[in-house]
């Protein structure tokens, strides 16, 4: 049935939407987190000038690790959405098969 095919097509588009939303949300969260972390590091450097080298090293490690976390988060959210939608599609298809019998 055409209506049922449209429903399934729409359901399968949800993971793409989830991926887009996740990318935007993670980008905002990462940016906010980096700003806060850098402000805290700047404050610590002012209060503890003798620790400047160690704090600079920590700042570089934090900054370097963030892009990897962003990719992992988006990938996990997308994978979860795809799996959930495929399970839902399978359930809908099974239900449609039983209702036409």
C-alpha cells in the first residue's frame, strides 16, 4: 500500500534528522564547554602563575580531545536512532503483514 510505504520512508528519514540535530546540539555544547574550560584555565593561571606550564599543557590536551568526543557522540546518537527506527519499521511491516492476512 502506498500510504504504508510513505510511513516507512518517513520513519527511515528520522535517523538523518537525529544526526543533524545531534550535530548542532553537540557543536553548541562543545563550544560552551570549551569557553568555560578556557575561562577556568585563565583564572587558574592568574591565581597560580607558577603552574603556568602545566596548565598550558592541560589546556592543549583538553582542546585536542574535544573534536574526537564530538564525532563519537554524533556517531552513537545516529547509530541508536538507526537501530530504533529499523526495529520500529520491522514492527510496522510485521503488523501490516498480519493485518492483510
